[in-house]
C-alpha cells in the first residue's frame, strides 16, 4: 500500500478528509491591455517557462537589436551578418504578423490545446525566424527592426532566453538623418518628434530588460574592431576580422525599404560618422534624451 493511500485511510478515519495531489500550475498569461479605439489590443498569451522551450520554441538565444530609427542598426547588422555564426537578415517586422480565428470552433479547438491568439502568433514569429536561420546555415539569428522596441516586453516574453543589444546615437543626429531620409515628408521638427518616440521606447526597453549590452553608433564608427570585440564577447562568439570588411562577405543583404540602403552602407566598410551637434544645436524636445544618454557635457 502506498504512503498516500495509508495516509488517506488514517485521515478519513479521524477527520473525514483526504489528501489530493495538486494540479500542475499553468504558466501565467498576459491579459489584454486597454488600448485606444481602433487599435488591436495585445492578445492573451502565456510566458513559456524553461521546461516549455523545448516544445514551444525552435529558436535558441535569438538576438534583438533595440535601436531608434536612423541610429546605425543597418550597419551593425551588416557587420554581424559577416560573422560565420551570426545571421542578421533585413528587418522582419514580425510584430505585425498576426493570427486570428476563422470560427468559434477553431478558437475552442486551440484553447483546448492551451493556445490562445497570442500563443499562436508567437509560434508563427518563432517559425518564421527559425526558417530564416536554418536557410542561412548559421547558429544564431539577429533581428533589428526598430519598432520591436515598442513591444520589447512581448519579445522578451516570447523568447525568455533572448539576448538584447541596445544601440544608441546622438538624438539630434538621429533626427537629422530621419529628416534627410525624406525631407518632403517631414520637417526637421516633425522628424525630431517622431524619432523621439523610438528613443523613448528604446530607453524603456533598457530599463525593463536586465543583462543587455549597450553600444553607441559613434563608438562603432570611431573604433569598430574594439566595439565588435566587446559585442562578440557578450554574444559568446569569437571576433572575426572579416566582419570589418562586411561588403566582401555578402553584398546582397541591402533591401530598399527594409533598412538603410544608401551608398554609405553599400560601401561595404565602416565609414566615419558625422560630427556631433554642438550644445546650442540641441532642440528642447531632444535635450532630456541627450542628457539621459550622456550626450551633453
């Protein structure tokens, strides 16, 4: 007779109660957050625990570059893509890949499998990125879409073993580059306000994620080998000198509309960055971020 049965017989005889094995505790689920009218709420999903990764995720230790627009992320991903173990494709915009139920029956069927809409979207994101990694024949994927910073919490929840790289640049340089990219579409003031949204999102991600690696665009252009050695150490891969001459490794990775495609990137080598703005060139809207990121004296 098992210990449990013996214990229950004694308890029943004396108290009328019995001991039952507790049901396994399901991983916590994120609730749908309130959003502005017309916007789709973040769907319900669960955060996979260490024991769930083997079944729920194909990717292992994906790398995400969290950066504002026009901050040098295309240059960084080209440098990393020239590494024999790192694959960094063009911006994938996975956060815009959505799943919906075609019927109540399909929703019930998925719920019976403990899969809500958010869980299905995470499976899709993971499969798309894993497919791209397998096609590359490399070991780790590096994703650099700037808008990922707006959903950094969900990215972190989707891949608990993900690694995060935070790329900063002088806020005024970001705004100028964003304006110059399409001056007919946005004035400098409009570009500054728009780019600031991304800067704040990246700043929130830096505060909300522990254990990431921060580097600056200006440091990459000034001493690329030093910065890449530091970054490779963080990613636990050996530095490869060929990274510095990324154009010889692969000149097919620049896709118009999916990152920077200008001649400076197409040159295949790290180019000098623009001169840093003077103190009196910093507009008031960007001054707090300049101070937060250490770009003021």
